[in-house]
C-alpha cells in the first residue's frame, strides 16, 4: 500500500488506520513486491459522522446510467440513481453537491432532495458525491451541518457498454460462447496467458482457425487466420484486458479473454 512502508500479506485482512472522517476521500494503490507491474487502486470515502443528528441517514448508489445521444452517436455523460432515507421531511432536506476527483476542493452545488430514489446528473468524469442534511428552509449549501455522506462514483465505461449492447465482441449475442480462461472448454488456447511481451501462441484444435482481437471498448485491433494446430501472433498492445473472437467447430462465435501485463 502506498500509505505504508510495511508490506501486506495476500489472502489476509489488513488495517488502514488513523483516518479522519473530515479529511475526505483518499485513493490508495497496491503493487506486488516481486511483480511491480501488477498494480491495483481503490478509493475509500469516510463514513458519515458518528453523532445523533446523523444516526438515521442512509445514502447509497442504486446504479449509474450512460447517456447516449442518438444524433451524434456518442455517449455524452452519465446519471447516478441514488436512494436517500432517514431524513425528517417536515424539517429537513438533502443538499446535493459534487466535486471532481482531480479537484476535490472545488465543490459544486447540484440541488436539494428528500427521502426516496432520485436521478442525479449529468456528469462526465469521476466524482465525489456528497449528501448533506440541512434545515428545510435554508438555502444550499447550509451552514453548521454536522450530518453528511460522501460517495466516490467512478465514471462508467460507456464505450464498453456500447460494444456489449451492439455485440461488438460477441457479448450478449446469444450465439457467442465465452471462454474466459484457457482451462475452459474451447478449441482455442492462448499461450502464455497472461503475457508480458509482444508475442503470443494460438493453439487450436480446428483445421482452419479464423480470429479477431478486440480491446475492452470493442475496437478491433487485428485479425488473422491459420491452418494447423499452432500460430505465433505478434500483438503490440498496452497492458490490459483483450478478447480473441474465433469461429468454433459449430460455426459460431467463441471468445477467449487474454491479459497483457
């Protein structure tokens, strides 16, 4: 963890201590001591203050929804569906504000809500969304409130969703067989997987193998075909997750997930 010089153990519970509720959200990164290219990140937002005023407040995100503009054929942002409860609607309201994660000190007022499920937005980047309990007849942002809840909301990968919905790499097509790992039943095996250089070996039980390689957004990177059981393929890509779609012996699409380290 980037907040400690002491190494942590796999498959164990580890404590991140000395956090202050008023300090806002924090982002941490983890990396493998041996394989330094193996990096993961996560964001922690503080819980609501531990006081009597805030004991009944409950706020959670139900889902995020991408906004697709049919005219431009592009995603223009996203909305967030949140559920709010525990507010005394006769005397209180929820003031909604947000801040961009790359400028957390600049808070932007969105509006006010009451108990219930609501749609908030639109947004076009990662945000910190804050719900503050305020007197019903006081303008937002209210002063002297000691009850609030902040939630980190990452921007959804709308382009990937578009690719999935349109079946760009075989997802949800109804005809595609998803071979997630090499150990799954499938005619195509990738060696090695994961890989960390610019070459992989495709091992096939098919007489003639036709394949395409896509990134997570559904964009085709390259394609090819070969006869026989094996073919070396040069693939120059950035670290990440990719998919190989091929035609199986039943003449249907099948997909193998590959990972570049």
